[in-house]
């Protein structure tokens, strides 16, 4: 599969380090390190790649298909389906916050939460003409 590397924004590393430091903000331990110090140590300890990984998740279909989640773009993810012989079946775009539960060569099954956090099972199929 072709891949155009997407540079990793250094600001994301800072956000992650600060989030780690914030875990220490309200600790009851008397000698706990300050959040800023924890964030600094976390930043130094991180091994950060220059680019986003091209594949961020994998789901195996019960029919031998493999679905690869590509790097995130905006508020959605693109999943690429590959059949048991290695041929690309097509792509499916789903919202970034959706969890894929199962797959088959022609669709992905997901669980999605509505505004009141009520889960629904949603099926995403390949576009007409694909496969």
C-alpha cells in the first residue's frame, strides 16, 4: 500500500507529557514531584518517531480478510480491506471515535455511542463498485 509519511506534530508530545504530569497535581503524597517536573521527565524519556505510523490498528475478518486502519485524518479513519490473497478490496471511512468490533471482506461492524452514550451497532460497507 502506498504511504505518504505524515510528520508528527511536536505539540502532541508536549500535550502527552503535560497530561502525564497533571496526574500528580492532586496527589496526597507529601513528597510527590511537581507536575512540571514529571512532565519534563516524561518528555525526556519518550522515544518519539518523526512520522505517524502508517497503520494504527488491525482487525482480522472471519473470512480471511484483513482490515488495516490508516493514520488518522481529521475526525475520521480510513480502513483498507485486503482479501485472503492479498488484493485490496477497497476502503471504508468511519468516525475516529468509533470502535470496530468485527469485519468481513465486504463490511466492518462497529459500535457507536449517541449523544446520550447509548451504544448502537453500525455496519459500514464497501462503496458500490469496490471488491
